């Protein structure tokens, strides 16, 4: 098959190093290749040949987008499932769905799930999800909530349809509450409200140059395009410090603060502002740094000033960004606990054609982190300036791309700072994707996702 990511084949991590090459291939007629012969190109064409392409051998001259589209691409194989998979899942039988979550969560064993979940003192929060037809039991559930001295603290809507609510209740009541809800068939699923975090590691003071954009060839790419304001990118994170001199011009106030429940997603941590700068700091304004793409950028604040957030906040951020017209959602956050609620929000965005990118995590282990672990989301690992996997980066065949993530300088509320983490790698992919989409506004998300994989270098066995 065309790619090495197809399930069952030898898995490779691909790193985003050749945005210039990507754009060059797309604009093959406008650009003189000769001036820019590089390792990137050679690796790309070698890889294309090595992968077979159904017997075709690609040469520099005939790799055009048209040619690419004609290749016999097994989309289902590449993305593992048929495109209507979500439809199948949402109509899954209620009892089956509840059995799934019962298998996943033993609510009589607090220790099993407490480390992933929202716990404050002696109270916790549960997600009560409806699979469409169960929403008629809303009033019965409200009665039950009152009976257990619980309260509803958040509600999730998608396309005007009520999908889930978040119940806060004493930990001692959880087992009885979930059992009663199951017996009365009041919910499609119940799960702990998962905890997620920003993935960055302490600053490295010895780095003071921007190697990331140079590594991926952005300075060359900008000769072709610097980005289009038609492309809207959402940073789902700690917010954006939109007063920043090097961000203000590209920021649009379309997002929301789901942590404090207000319309002002101003960053009170710095992490989200750093990610935003990597994607879209203002280019050529004689100050600060250069973001990868001159596109519109918005913030959904879903993480606290300490860099933590819960599944319902992140789900609402994803849904809202999608509704506001974001084409790319960058999520430099993750957690090891699977959340059905978060997955439903991801599917909502995915079905509307949004490209979703998230971090692989910083624990140097082969363990899936969510939302990156969902099929709909591109999982991004981090590399250092020598193209090695960053020491901290998680790894495994579930990772789709790798990008610069060590000693990355970008914007923070106080000015500029260097940070490391898969958190920094994720916005590099989002930024490259934003450039690509600026140049090819009529192309689909799947086309873009495939291009990102197809043109990335092999980093080697994951
Ligand atoms: Ca706020
Ligand atoms: Ca600048
Ligand atoms: Ca994934």
C-alpha cells in the first residue's frame, strides 16, 4: 500500500520536516526545484518509490496533486475504518453501550479510576451520557440527582441536541448512583469525568533560537505562501494572551473560557500562548518570532492556570471551536484515561471536516494518551534538533507524526520563552497544516491528513 501506517504493516513514525517540499510539490510548476535540492526531497522520493504505489514510480516531475489524487489510495485502510463508523457507533444498542462502560469502569472500586478522574475532597464528578434516544429520561435523572444530594454542574450540547451532563456527587454515593441509573436505564453511558493536562517540561535556558520552523523548512515555504486568513485555527488549551505584540494581529475573539465560564479566554498560564505563537505569531513585523502560518487564531480555554482540565471542558471547547468555523484544532494536552464524552466531541468535529491534532505525551512510554489516541486525531510525538525522538516523548505505533519539541522559543504573556514538550510539537503540525490548507482551500481534511503523512520523513521504527 501507499503508506506504512496501514494496520498490520510495520509501523513508522513520520516527522514533519519538509513543509517546503510539500508546498513545492503542490506548486511544482511555479517553483524551480533545482535551486532547492535537499535531503528532504531525496528522502521523499525514495520513500515514495520504496512504498510501491501500486507499481508506479514517482519522479520529481510527475508528482503533482492531480497525479497524487489518481493514485489508487485505500482510504479505509489508511484510516482503519470506513468513514461512516461514527454513525454505526452512535446507533449502537443502549444495553451494549452500557455494558461497555461497565466493563471499563468498576464504580464499586474507587481506586481503579480515581487517579484519572475529577476528585475534590470527598466529591467527584461523573459524565452521564445519552445516546440520543435516552434523553427522554432527563427528568427521572434529575430526580435521582436530587435524591443522592448531587448536582448538575455542566451540560454538553452538539448541534442543539443534548448529549451529556456532568454530575457532582459524594464519592460514597457513586456506586449506588451508577447502579440505580443502570437498573432504571437512565443513561447511555456513565464514566468518571477524566482529568487531562498540558504536556510541557521545564524551560531550557540555553536555547534562544527558533530551530523548529527552520527544521521543517518554513522559511523556504513562506516564499510560496505565508498563510491565508480564511483558515481559522483553534488552540484548545490554557487560553491565549491576546494582548501580545506578536499575536494580536492574528487573534480573533471567537473562543470561550470553559474553566471560568466566561467569554474571555485570556491565558493565565502561558502554555496556550506559547502554542499559539508557534502556529501564528506575526511574521515580518520586526518583533519577536515567526509563527508558521499567517492565519486567524482563536482560543478555547479548557485548562486552568495550573494546566489541568476536565473532559467536559475540553469537549465543550472542541464543539464550540467547530461551531465557530475552526478548520484545525490543536490540542497540546492529554490524559491516559479514555473518555467517551471527549471522543464524542472529537467525532463531532471530525464529521464536520475539522483536522484534529494532539500531543503524544511526555512520559517516554508506549502508552496511548487521549485525545491523541482516538483514530480521528493525529497523534504527534516530539523530536529534538538532531531529528532524534525527544527523550521525554511517548512512542508507539499509535503515533502518526513527529515534529520539533525540544527548546522551542515562542510567545508567553511576559514576552518570549523557551519550552519543551510534545505540547510544542503538536502546534508545529497544526501550523504546517494551516499553511497547506491556505494554499489548497478546496481540499478536504482527509487529503490534508494524507499529505502530512505522505510527505513526512521516516523517523524509523517507533
Ligand atoms: Ca476568563
Ligand atoms: Ca514576529
Ligand atoms: Ca490518533
